């Protein structure tokens, strides 16, 4: 089994990004690195915070917007639960959600899980690529969604069709250039079929 040790977002302004992620409560989970790599439109991935109840969803979304994020989807109930989507000032898309539709206590501000969703063009090929690199499939729904068992990793990894992911977070599918994302693992560096780069832990650094 492989796992993710950390995520590094490549941003144009590290000071502003650090201010946002500190206010958003993610300064210890997300690393930042300066980058001016060209990028436009949808970067092909999103990050999700799973929380325990709607009050926590509202709390995180409100904190994100107050810190400069743009609301892509307002918080609301859905068939699956309750959630909202925001885009950070650096361009990273965040979905905050819970499977619970009613509050049972005051908001705690606790994050149950941080999930990296990669939008892929060929689910079969990408799933096979990760399995061949030692990842174990935890859940699989055909060509729509694959979730890997990452054990005690601070970040869960899942694959979603690129078009479906763009629709889920409320943005057009089009996008070019850098993903502005580096995924840190304990194994050797590699690049997956959709161009997402994985780095050995020794290469990760903050800026």
C-alpha cells in the first residue's frame, strides 16, 4: 500500500496563500511553494474537507470566504448530504461536505478527512497505473470513481472522471498548463497518466 505524506500547492504569492490557509485552518496540512508556471481554467483536481455536520460546513465556508475565497457553489442540502464549494485566492478548488443533513451539536471546527480528488481522462488506465505502483483499491464504481486505501495517511486519494469532477465543483472542464500541485510520497518520484506529479518526501519544502 502507498500513501500520501503531504500536498504542496504551487502558488504565485506565498504570503497571501499562507495567510488564507492559516485563516482557513489548514496551515499544517497544506504546504506552499512559489511558482509562476502557466495555468488557466480547471486544473484537473479538487481538495475536499469531510466534516461531521452542516454547522462545520458553514463554518469552514464562511471562514474561507472571509479570507478571500470565491464561492463556486453555496452551501446546501443534496441527495448525499450537505456541502459547498469555494475557490481559494491561489486558484485551488475546495469542497467542504458532510453526509449528515442535520446538526446535532455546535460546530467543532474539526476536519474528519482531507481528500485529494484527481480528475482523470481514462479511469481504467489510471486505476491500473496506481494499482501497479502498489496502491490498494478500497472502493470502485466502474469508470466513475475509485478510492484507494491510504491507511493512516493524512490525505485520502480518489480518482474521478475529469468532466464529472468539473461539474461537481461547478467549473467548466477546460483548462491548460500546470496543475500547480505536487503530491509527496515515501516512494520514488513519478508522474501519472494525467500529468500529476508525485515527489519523494525529501524534495518537499515550504516557501
